[in-house]
């Protein structure tokens, strides 16, 4: 088994990277996930990440700690290349917990948390636009059938 069976990476709309957790990961699979994630950071290209956690299980405290240490270790790469991160979780309790965690442990980039994919992709497109990546932002909006920024208020 490889990490793709637990985490699915989709960079077909790069600089949008979508990561979908499809079930619980073992430590070995989580290490593979971190290696793949690092490969995207090492591109040193500005991008936004949407992580779909709707089907994934809760990470063990050990894996959460490893993730926190990994993010700290690669903080300069995050700051250099990650425009923002959106997280999609259906559980209100888990969304609240993630918001509290990110408040206590500041993220190296802007973040967004919601229960649905559409607002996450809208936010991601807005982040791309915010840093001058209008064409990729429009590609994301078109792909997901999202409204342009000026049409959202109606």
C-alpha cells in the first residue's frame, strides 16, 4: 500500500493543490504523505492547498505532533510558497478544534476552514487572485463553476 490509498493529491489545477484524506493513515503512510507534501514545497512555487478531511479519520496525537513538528521544520518553505490553506471538515466539533489549534499555534500562511468544498475552492481562488494569479484563479472558478468575486453579493 502507498500513501495514495490514504491521501490523494491532485495538482491538475496547479497552483491549486487538492489533498483528500480518504481514511486513517499508519505512521509509515503518514511519512509518505509528508514526503509528497515536501516535494510540492520544494518546487518553491506559490500555491494554495485545499485539504479535504471529510472522509478521513481523526489523527492520533502522535501524528498530530509529527505534523506540527514537520510544519515548524519547513516553516521557511511554507512562507515562501504556500499562499494559503483551506481545510474541509464536516464535524462542527473538529472545525472548532482546528480553529482553536490554529489560533494557539499560528499557521505560516492564511487559512480557511469550512464544512463544504465550494467555499474552500472559492477562498482558494480568491487567495490566488489576491497575489496576482488571476488566470489560475479564473481556471479554478471555471472548473468548479464558482461565481467571480463581483457576482457573489447577489
